[in-house]
C-alpha cells in the first residue's frame, strides 16, 4: 500500500517508478529525464470545470486536497470528488523529474484541484 508523503504544500502518494540517479558512482553519464516517458494517467475534466492554478489554491482548498487524497488514494484515476462552492478534486497520476525540487520523484498518485469555469 502506498503511503502519503508531504511536499511543498501538496500531499501525494509515493508509488510507481522512482529513479534516484544522484549519489551513485559513475552517474555522470546518466541522462535524467525532464519530462515523463509517457503522459500521466488522468481522467476527463468535468464539463464546466477547469484546473486551478497554484495562485488560486487557498489554504482551505489545500487542506481539502489532503483529505481527498487520504480518503480516495486507492480510487481509480479520474475519480472526481465534488467539494462544494464550485470546487472539485480529481485523483490522477502525477510525475516529477528525478532530482527536481518537487517530490516524490517519478510517477505517483496525486490530486488536482478544479474550479467551475
């Protein structure tokens, strides 16, 4: 079972492929990807909604995202949880480049916040 991990104000599950290239002898020739090897798995955004930008996410919505991920982490990608007041959260696969500031690295389960358009 994947365990939730906290990073930079977002909660995500460590899971899937995680590559740790730094710190190993002879890794100077290793090319670290800056984009995912395939598109992350998601679902259709519900009609009348759009993805929120980071600047639009309040501390209250961030807390709601934590709760959604904790409660729905094993739900299928594309699951939408309606939060009320024109907000929703969608469970989907996220990806962060190995060695980057955002963790967990690689593919993992996350939540994206949506707002009514």
